[in-house]
């Protein structure tokens, strides 16, 4: 379960950032997670709660925004939603693409400090 090591990294980074902003208490951490990141949302939420115990982030919330998979369609010349995670084809014209524009994310995007 690599989500535990990811959760520990999120907590460490959030603590460091909170200290840079005067040491306020972190009430929530916002992350973006794409389906191609290999992270299971529910496992990450569970691991985060577990990893927060005994830290200054105990009681904080992890808010996960799931991003869709988008590709650059070579036929349409535009960024489009993929048909599915397994089928990286344009949802409009059906042309396959190897150029993934979004969907691999695993990033902390915001902290809520008290």
C-alpha cells in the first residue's frame, strides 16, 4: 500500500508549509489525483487519517479532487476527454492518442490554515 508513504509525504509537506506561514494549524489539505497516478482514493484517505495520528495534523481533512483523463487529439487538434482510462481515444472522433494532457496528477494544491 504505497498510499501510506504518499500520505506521510503530504503530511510532512503540509507541516513545513504551515511553519513557513507562521505555524498555524492545518485544518484541511487539498490534493488533485488523476486516475493514471496509480493512487486509490479511498486507500489514500484511510492512510492519511492513520498517518495523521500523533502529528500536528491530527483531525485535519484530506480533500481529494479527482481529475479526468484528457488527451490531445491529433485529428481534432484539441484537448479532449479520453473515452476511458483503458482506452485513450478522443471522446468526440474516436482517434487514439498517446499524448496524455491530464490524469497523472498527484499534487497538493492548497492548505487551509487556522
